[in-house]
C-alpha cells in the first residue's frame, strides 16, 4: 500500500514537522487551504514558511504557535491551541497580501522506539467563517448598546419569551435602582399603582398578538416624584418572521402634558365668554389637538455619519422625513444637505470628529430646503452629536440623535400669545 499517497489524500488539514520544525509532509487539503504546493513547503522551516502578517497586530501570533510546538516537543503530550488568528500569505498569482484566517489546532508528538520525539503532527481546522460571524455579531451588539446608552430615553429589551434582558443606564439614573433589581421585577415599583394593572394587561395583549404597544403612564423617579412617560414596545423579527426580541422605550412627556393641561384650563375659562371668545377657543382647541398628537408621538430621529467626510451610513424613518425627497445613504452631508453648509453645522461635525467631545443643543434653528424647491424653511431641532469609536478608541463617525421640536416651539409661542390676550 502506498502510505504516502494515502496520507496526501486524507481529507483533513494535516502537516508533519520534524523536532526542528522542518516540514516533512502535508495533505492535499492542507496545501489547498494554505495556498501552497509541496515544492514550496517540504523542507522549509514551519514558522518561516508562514510568517506573521506585518500589517496586522492581531495576526502576529507566530510566538504562540511556537510555544504550542515547544510544549508538545518537551512534554511529549498532545498540546491544543485555542482559536488563533494567523493570516496566510497569498501567492503573487492570487494578488499577494495576506488572507485573514482563524484556526483551531492540535500538536501531536510521535515517538520513536527510544521514546524520543520523531516528528510532530499538526491537525488544524479553519474556523474563519465561524469566528468572523461571531465577531460581526459582537460588533452589532456593541453598536446597539452604544446607541441605547446614547439615547436620551429609558431603553429596555426582553427576549422572545418576554423576559427582561436589558435596561440602559438612564433607568438607573432616573429610578435610582440598580439594573439587577430592575431585571428582577423591581421595575413594577416604579410604575404608578393606578397604571400598573392596566399596563401589565396591555403588555400581555400586545405580547400575545405580537403587535406594537404604546401607552402613557406615570413613573417614579429616584426622588419619589411621579412623571408622565410615553412608553412604546416593538417586536423585532428575524428573516423567517419569528419574534427574536422586544425593544421598548420610555420618553418623559411630563412637562408637555402639563402644558396641555394648562392650555385646556385656559380654554375652559375662555369658553364662558362671548361668541368671539368661543370661536377663538375652537381654533386654539383644533391647534392644540394637532400639536398634542404630534407631541405625544414624540418622533425621534437619528442617523450615523462615517469618516471625516461625514457620509450617511444609517438613516431612520424620522430623519428621512426631514428630507422626504432626497437620497442620503452613502453621500456626504456637504453634498446631500448643501443648505446647511453655511449654517455652521459642518464645522460642528468636524469639531466632534476631531476632538471626540459630544455636542448637545436645544431648540436650534435650522433652515432646510425640505421640498427641493429652493425655499428655505425654518426648522427647530434639539439634537446631539455623539462620537462613534472603534476598538482602538479612535473616532470613526458620529451618531446624530434628536427631535424635531418645531411644533413645541410654535406651541410655546401660542401660549405666550394667549397669555398676552
């Protein structure tokens, strides 16, 4: 039997090295995955044949590989190497450079009759696809948590079974309760007793139907005061349409609600006056209902900008509503929104990107050509610029989050007019 031929055709990635780490043999599967031929490998020093990737600090793991080989050689026992990034140099014919690879490996010493190590068998498994997917998932989760922590709302999530899995730090700041207690049903202590039973019933109905939930309720802060919040809970589905998790937010609407109540009280007093006053009341009531509906929905917008050129990489529906007739994704802010160039916002974005310091502003006037007709409209926005970082703590982009408060600004002006009358 031709054992050499048999060895070469074993459907596993196996290479055999001498005690001095000279490559003695390799399977065809090993040659294929490492993009080498027998002529290129046989007789070469193992570590010299596969050098570190000089362009990636994460791939400079030749020392760890040698340590595993040394342990197997000295202990004469199998040594297992945990998942390790070790990039493989591409042949010039395939474009050169290095291909990113993740491996699991074992080094098995084979002894001669005298008990000395005759050679070492390395068995490797290419786990690049698995590790890449794992790291992509981890990065996605990191981005979600960053955005959840950056939002000026109380954010929480549950799993598909409705069990709470996450509260952002704004819950801790607002309630004074640690996350561990909130996860263990302490959140029920936060809800006003008059709304708790109704809220739980509404949640059970939404959960059973797999539908969105929206309700208003009072929540106690750490000082013991109850404030009105607008709570929304949405189901998140996978590609098969199955619910993977639920994401909820609570927005403080207490001051807005008080303003509405004050306006109602003022209108009730005016209703007792003449027909002229009654006509004014109906007009104000119509405007109040319109403004109240907009305020209660609490529309938040956000987008992410990548790189020093501030290119749109993610835009949500409410942000797009600011520019209903424009395509934003992939474009620079300077190109997509030329009317804001002279209003100082590009300079603010540059400042946040260069310094890593957040920028927050309330009720700022922005002039926008919303209908692409050359007419600039006055829009009031409360928003923040939050820097986005990579693993090296370098600023890679900016998160824009805020609210269109044009209606609130107009609402306040109406109250001032009524007060003057």
